[in-house]
C-alpha cells in the first residue's frame, strides 16, 4: 500500500550454512530476517589430519568443537573405515554454544557426554567452559588426550589450560574461513542496510566477519558505477544498530564505528529480545 513502512529486519551475518536454521527460529519468535553472510566456509584443503583424529577418537578424553561448522565438517568427512560406529563412551564433547551442542546431538553424540557453559553464565566462551570441564572430568589431565576441532587458526586459551593441567593436546582444522564475494543480491542488501540503518538490526556472531566489512568495498561496487562515487561502506556507522554475541565481538563492532551495540547470548530467545528492544522507539541497553 502507498506509504506503508517496511518492517525492521534482523540482518543475519552468520555463514550461509547456519542462516536457514537461524531464520527459522527467528520466524517462530516473530522476528523477520534477511541473510548477509560475512564469512565463507569451505572444507579444509588437507583432510589427512581428520582421518588421524577419527582413528584416535576412542582413546581421546575430550574433543572440543569451536562452532557448528566444526561439528558439521568433522562428522561429514568421517572416514568410511576404521572409525568408531558410535561416539566413544570415554570421550567428552565440549563446546561453548547451544548451536554446536544441538549439532552434536543431531549427529549422535549423547547429551550426557556434552559439556558447555551453564545457561546462567555471563558469556559463552572458553573461560566459562573450563570450570565445567573441571567439574565433570576433573582438573588433573595428566596423561589424558584432548583434541581441538576448529577452523584454520583460533584462540589457544583452552588448549593452554589443558596443557597446563597435563593433557596432551592436538588440533585439527576441518574448515577454512574466507571473506565472501558478494553477488548482485548481496551488494544490493548491503547497500540497503547501510542506506536505511533504521530498517535493519545487525546480528554479529564473529569478530572476523566484522573485519571482512572493510574488505567488501570493491565487491559492493557496481562495475558500471562511477569510480569516483563513494563506496557504500563509506556509511554513517554511528546510525547502525547491532547485536553482538560476545564482548570481543561487541568491541570489534564499536571499533568499526557502530553507534549502538547490545550484547546478547547466542540463543534465539535472547536475540529476539534484543532485536525487539533495538527496533523499538527507544534505544536503551539492557542491564
């Protein structure tokens, strides 16, 4: 109808493989979404480490999965032979987020063998996971084996704590992260989000994804556009509103210049509550 105002939308920046699930859960809570993945995910180029990790899993005391992507690529590239048919009874599966825990359960890991930060934790990260690991598995890891399942690189905080406790720690990279190349629809959406910041609330779940915004300038240009015209990323970030799922991510968004950043837990209900607050008539941070 003429004069009808478009609804405010939650801009999902998670990898494409996770966007559909988030869109579905947000829709169930009445939150309209649109997807603009700011990270591309691809399988690791060298799968040899994966085969070795699977062969050692029955004698591994802990497998730590850093994200749903880590779960997906670890299980989807499981070797056909020489691996356990079921998750080993001795092996704890650890993660910091509910999305990763759901992915583990969907792939047959018993919920009783999954360790994650408590629901009341101030933040979902390795620092809040470590006390839970000590509670269920003990603080002395002497002679025990731990595996970190992750992308190309990552934080070493938990690995350092495990080594200090006596564990033999190894890591396997099961996927690669890269800056996305936006197609025409992606360029259009990015322009729209920056040109009309009052109609969008960004959801940031990765500091690296925010960093990619600095690299997307050429990708957002129309090849036929006047090269002297300012890039769409030369925007007033101070007018942008965003939700961030960790304090480090919030700090990176503020460093970009995002004017209003609210910290939320990475679960659907918390994100929906944050969205409703930011998309309302007042912008007040939660206590």
